[in-house]
C-alpha cells in the first residue's frame, strides 16, 4: 500500500510561492517553466523529493499544486498500475504581476527505477 501524501513548498523564477502535495514513492521533481520578458524560456526546479522510494507506489498517484497569489490550484491523478508513467506535463494559465494571463508549465517527473520484472511462469509438468 502506498504511503500518504506529503507536503512541501517551493518558489519559482518570479518569487511566487507554491505548495506541493505529493506521493513520496512516485514524485521525484517538479519543474516550472515560464517565458521571460526577453522571450526566452526559463525552467527552475520547484521541488525535489528529499526521500528515497521506500516501496512501490500504488496503482493511482496524486499530486496537487497550489499558489494562492496566482489563483492556481490543480490536482492530477494518474492511474498507472504497471508503473510506466515517468513524466507528466501540465500547462496552466496564471495571472502575471501585470494582470495579464501567462502560460506556466509544470513538469512532474519520476526517475526512480522501475519495479523488478515478474518472475517467469513455472513450466511445471515434470
């Protein structure tokens, strides 16, 4: 059985604060990407899981990210019984400091090793 969600905090390139609720046996990092005034994109690691995987994640994993000052609040739930999902990208729209909408991209990654393969079926019959 998967462990309960943990909570952590982080801040992005512009100093906006975020609360991240995550399942510790799945999520490794959350990165946030914004387009700067110059037109270039900037990516910053918002969160890095401080703990190591202690057990296999459950069939469903949930992650919630909130930032009240940007009016952002979303949760994703992934049904992944075979543990094949390694990255999820969420594109959001948030109000900027000037009041205009801007695109903010979150990349959620799990780079923990996959579970061991199941044992081969028993040939039996001898």
